[in-house]
């Protein structure tokens, strides 16, 4: 069975950030959601940005550090997705899909890090 996962990690992380942006565009902003949306967008789009930097790393150590940041940003994003779900429970299905993709990214970056040791 063929699945539709994107194996180009640059594209996959960019698509993930774009999907989070699309989700956030449709959230009514108030005193609570505004801060969560800001944090969520920052961390989710940072994953791809740091992965791009990793691919241009000047050394193995620099690459490892950037991948470590990718994993940390993905873990933070998973937290903010949980918080946004509390604010907009009607978007549970969409947020759960993003959370699953985020978890997969965490595992991918974790595997990259463990293979560098």
C-alpha cells in the first residue's frame, strides 16, 4: 500500500508550518488565543527554518545542533497545539492531524540525532 507521506523533509516541514498558519488564520483572536497563536506559529515555522539551516551547516556539530533545535521546536509546537485545542475544541480533528504530523517530525529528528552519535 502506497501512502502519501512526503519524504523530502524540507518540503514536509514547510507544509507543516503552512498548515499551522492556515489553522491559525481561522481562529477568532481574543486575549487568550492571541498569545497561543503567536507561540504556535513561531515554533511550527521554526522547525522548517532550522532544518534549512541544518542542510547548510558548516560542520557535523553545527548540523547536529540545528537538528536538535528542530526537535525542540517540534516538541514545543506539540504543546501549543494541545493548548489551542483547549481554545477551539471544534477543530479537534484538524488539530489532531497536525499533532500526529508533529509527533512524526519529533521521531524523525530524534532518529537523525541518534544516528549521528
